[in-house]
C-alpha cells in the first residue's frame, strides 16, 4: 500500500492520479458493473482521473501491477460475498465518520461516471445500498434524486468509523447481489470490520478538497448518480477535488 502511494505521488502534474482511498472505491465501483469492464478502459483512470495517457518518461508498470493485485483481491471478495477491508484512513479522533469515508465513496462515484451501467439499474434493491454510500454527499448535490434523498433521510448516521466502514462493505455486497447475482440463494453476511488504520499528514486536506459529487439521476429514469473525476475544476456531474499537497505522506 505504501509503495503504491509513493508511486502515485510521483506522477507529475498536470496529471491527477487517484489517491489510495479514491482508488479503492473506484475499483469496487468498476467491479460492481453488470458487465466486466475491460482492463484497458478502467486502468487508465488510475494514473490520471481523466484517463490521459502517460508520457513515455513516466514508468507506470509497477503501479499497474499493484493496482491489478488489489483489483484481484477485491474481485475475489465480492465474488464470494466475503468481507474486505476498504482502504479507509482515519483523519483524526474527532473526525466525522462520513467525512472520513467520503474519499472512498468519491472514488466509487468516479467509477459510476465512466461506467454507468450499474446506475441504469432502477431496481428497488439498488436504492438502499446506494443511499448508504451517497449519504456522504451534500443533499444539494443530489439533484433530481428525490427517491434517493428520501431513503437517505431514513438511514441512521453511523455511530463511529467502524460502522461507516461496515456500511461501505455491506452496501457493496448488496449491490453485487443485483449486478453480479450468485446461484444458490442468499449471500452470507460479512463480519464486522476491524478499526480503520490511522494515517497522518494531509489526509484531511485531501478529503475536504475532494469535490466529487454524484451526477443527476431522474427517479425511475435510468440515469446515474455518477461522481466527479477527483480533479480540480470539472463540469458536468460535479466539481472535482484537488490533488493533495503538504503534510507528511506515507
């Protein structure tokens, strides 16, 4: 994990790689699509949120190896409906749990922007797990999504970070039941998560700067709640965040 973060940090501007938390949520979003997303389509958004090709001088081979390894781990867990440990890092002891997991959900929403097949599913079974994920966003950013907002209002906020992280995993596996159904009945419930690891440095600044917001979805209309790309500026579905700077990074 530390090696991957260091390699992503070395990617020069103006390229905007996903940070670790966004990357993890992004990979889950890719894996929850009803049809498998080709490797070359999703991998290019890891080193640059807009998918721009890297110049020849930038070596990305090791990044791709590490990212594909994590992709395989997550795919195995989702396929088997097993618990996985999301890459979520504590900001500080007083941080709001939803604020802490927001970058992970922003990464998930980024995947929905580029690969919206999941969001076109208007099944009622999709609504509640999406609400658990998208409750991290400002309600004003969820335009034309009345059903989703109503569901969010009905969901109790998490008591602590463990509960917020558990919501990420449980919601992901519930979505998998719709988009990647298993034969033979009900999926096993995942066990409760371990506490998220603490991470020093600029994590809070990066989380606050991350402005990925879900795109508009007309209730019952097959649109998407996709997210921004994680870059500064940005249009369409929502504003992006800025690449983190300052503070120690590990």
